[in-house]
């Protein structure tokens, strides 16, 4: 009479197959990002801000979609904020938003359509850069800012470089 006993090697092989199946099927569901920003992820935002960042997505019907990434260290708050909206007249809407830049707005070449860059400084404290642009009927605004006016990590030159990188990423994902 034959025995239905399974040897230890066969049992380990079956266990390994079951674990592999669980990892392949259940792994992606557990490994999703907390922030569902369509234009940039937390890791990329953290690289732009100079450390780990936490993202938040705000989607309300009829309102612009807003992704905000925050990085805090030693009392300094650094933020990356991306706003995207669909406009019936995107050129007019972008011009309206760009008025907040004032006279110091400069064209930003090779980023979407008609993109502009300008300072986004907080008069009380802080330093920032802003990009306003559009891709087809989508108008976007990107702001990178620090709560510290003389932030050694986000100087004016560094901010200009990082805002350009963020604008490339966002505009590329909007296409």
C-alpha cells in the first residue's frame, strides 16, 4: 500500500512556490505609493526638496488638482506644490495666473507652451520659485519654496535649477 506522505524536500518546494505566488499576486497591492500625484512621485519630489518628502493629493470635481509635497528638517519647511487645471481658454487662464508673477516673469523655453518662471518669495520669510505654463488645455503652476529666507540647501540658484527640473517632469507627464 502506497503512502501519501510528502517528503521534507517536496514540502519545502511546495512552500516556496506558495510564497512566490503570494509575493507575485499580493506584492504590488502592498507596494503602491501613498500619494497618487499623476505628475511627480514622492521620491522625485524629495530629491527636488533635498530629503524625504510627504505628499498629499487634493482632487475636487470642478477644481484644480493639487499635489503638495512637504519636507521638514530642523525647523525648515520646504514645499513643492503642483496645480493642474483644465481650462476652456488655456491661454487666457495662464495669462491670468501669470499676472501674479509681475514684471519679473521670464520665458522658460522647452517647457510646455508659453511657460514662465518667476520668484515666489514670501515677504515675511522664505524663498521660492514658480513656473506657470500650459500643455494643450491644461494650465499648470509649480512652486518650490522654503520657509527659511537664507536656506543653505535651496539657494536662489539651486531653486532655479530645481524648478526647471520639476517643470520638465510635470510638462512631460501632461503631454
